[in-house]
C-alpha cells in the first residue's frame, strides 16, 4: 500500500536556452514526485507542465498534486492504475502533467515490486533499440545549420528543428539545415502552432526539395479544419501534436483525416496508462506514432522510452531531455544516437536524491 507521497518543485539548468515558437526558457521548471509504499519501495515520477499546451503552470501543478491528487493515493494499491486514474478524473478534469507525475511513479513502483523493467509490464520490447534525434531550438539559419552539422558529425542520423516565428525566415532555416547535413540525414520540422494555413502551404511548397520527413503541428491546436486542408494538399506527412491530448481528441482527428501521424506526450495524455490507450487507437487507425518530450529529466524521459520501445505503432521518439541539461537527476546513457535502456526494474534509473534536494525550490509531503 502507498503510505507517502513527496512533491519537489525543482528547476534544471539547461546547457543553452530552449526556444520554440511561443516560449523562451533559460532553465526547465519541473515537478518531481516520490511515492513510497509501506514496504519501503520507492517510485519516482515527473511533471513538466506547459501553460500553452496543457493549461498548467509549474506552481499550479505543484498545488494540484499536493492538495488534490496525491491525497487520493494514500492507502491505495499501486497496481490499481485503472481505479486510480478514474479517481483522478472524477476529482478534477484536465491537469494531465500533474496526473502523469503520479502515473509514472506508479509504473516505477510496479516495476520495482515485480522486479521487471516497465516495458515488460506494458507489452515487452517491440523494437530492438531506440534511435533519438537532436532537437535544435530557434536561432538564425546560420546558427541552426552549424548546430545541425556538429550533431551529425557526432553521430546523429536525425535532426529536428524548431521553427514557427516567421514563415520566410523558417524557409531559410529549413534550407540551411538541409544543406548543412546533406541528403542522407533525416530532417523533421516542428512549427509548434506558429503558422497559419497559407503560411504552412507556402513553407511546404518552398521546402519540397529539402525532403522533410514530416511537418509537425503547423497551425493552432484547435484548428483541425486547417490541419485537414493542409494534409489534403501536402505532398509530405503532417503530424499532429498539441491538437491531441486524449483519445477523444484523437477520435476527431481520425474521423476528419486531419493528420498522418500522432505525437504522444505523457505530459499531454496524463501518463503511461492513458498513453497506451492513444497508441492502441492510433494503431486501429493505422496512424504511426512518436513519443515526444516536453524537455523532461531522466525520470519522464525513461518513462517515455519504456512506452516507445513497447509498441510497434510507435515508430519514432524524442527522448532527448537529458542531452540538454547541465546535470540531470539520474544518469541516462546514449551511444551516439541510441538511447540505452537498462534491464533494471522499474524505470531503470537511480535518482540522485541529494541533487533533487539541491535544485528544489519548495516541497511537501503527503501521508
């Protein structure tokens, strides 16, 4: 039985600012959760809220976990994930990253109690390995091209670039990066809702020679009609990200044929359990998936990695958060662009609890 939940509001130092179409971050605010059973087994979880995507702030997520969700776990069976999510959803609508912070910790607990890595609890290994891209923040075309060239030289075979501030400049960014990395390296483009329909079609038309694998969430999350029209006219694949949080959103996308691919994020869906439902629904619609990231620490990164490796419909992932921090709360190993999953129980990582305390701004304990 669960006897204690601890919540840590922390900030992780980035190697460089993370810049996308709607935000500039100099460090990464995160909420870490530590759940302990009456037998002394500990599970770790994480929330990385995004007020522009999930409608949650760092502060609100901390208080929702402390006052609303964590009390529901006391004296609960950590294996009762269906019942726990039902309790969460009946108590409060939305707040997916807050729910994910506890969901991830439950899966870490279940793995440690059974002596199994999380991926064994949700389907086993569907893939031999996980290849990750390098993600490049919005900068000048020249700076982005330089970063991309250096990443490729260090062994990465896939580059993702953030755009969405200015369509004309974005075209120059895409062209510059493609020229820098050559034709053999894969290229993904993510506008994070930064364009409108006409701008999107112009960018796709003007960068057709750049052989972009897919364009991700080009328009506002709510505008599925525009996304549908773009997909109908685009010779390239269109991925929906911010437009899908849960299975109800995905039903709409599938019915409208508004996207070719789906980006699943634990912070949007509410954790591993609801993300599995998204993957199953996408598989029924023959819609390839990716597991994305909100630039998460080793904790949520490994949760996403376990999900990504366990489902055949999940073709790609972006488990790159640990590559972007000066120091992380646990060690994650990469062999060039291959993320190494251990065979250890749970998430397979050892959280540095002393470092967690050092980077924590405020915390609480619920018993």
